DNA sequence: GCCAACGTTGGC
DNA sequence: GCCAACGTTGGC
């Protein structure tokens, strides 16, 4: 899951109550569908920092809620306000995300060097999804091989 | 700031 | 249903 650290970084999430943040602002149907249809509480999440000086994986998190309507779509003062959505039929859904571990940053350039990750959706040319699935093999490689356990 | 790639919109 | 125009994403 991608977040711009200027908006919500791993540190911001760790500082939040229960180290949990609502994943507001997703306004892409495919990304929404992944949250709405494919996520289960406890699923692992790679917390990715995008649109910043050092894009890359910055932490490990987990899905902390089932999907529910993104409140910012109804907030006229929010940059994510969507006048075409309505309370009875919310267009945008989100999940809560709980950060469990801040990791040393794994830069995008490092991810691209890994033979095991050539098929990652995140790394596909032109990919613009902010929420996308990770395979078990990719997850294991990243969390067990790339992320050095401290100590 | 640039620009490739993509998603959405809307006329037809 | 097609597709041009437009707006956005996001790395560089």
C-alpha cells in the first residue's frame, strides 16, 4: 500500500492511536476493490513511501479492519471530497492499517534489482495502483531476506 | 519541472 | 462502443 510520507508516513502511523490509520483518499476503482474485496483482518501489508525523495518500503503493517466507507468522500473540506458519492451508496471504501514494524528503507531501486521480484505488480512499467496484492513468495522474500532482522 | 503511462470523461 | 482530450500518478 502506497502512501506519500508528506501525508502519512510510517512514523505518523506509529505515532497514531493503536499505531493504526484509516487508509483515506484512494480514488481508483481497482485499488478500492482490493481493499473492499480481497483484504482480511490480519493480512500482511508492505507500507510503501511514494512521491518522495526516497521511494521504497518503509515498514510492515497489517490490515486492521474490514472495509468501510471512506469518510473523506463526504467531507466538503477534504481534498478527497467526492460530490458524486452519497451516504446511501458510498463510492469509496477503505480499511484500517496497523503498523507493526518500521524497517530500514528498502529503496525502489533495490527492489528492482531483485530477480525474485521481477513480476511484482508494484514494479510493473506504468503501474499507478496505490493498493495492490503481493504474492506469498514476494512477501516471504521481502520480509525474510531483504529486511534484516535487528540483532 | 519533465514526461511516460494510465484512468476517466464525454461527444458522437 | 469508440476514442480523443484531459487529468493524475509518480519516478527521475
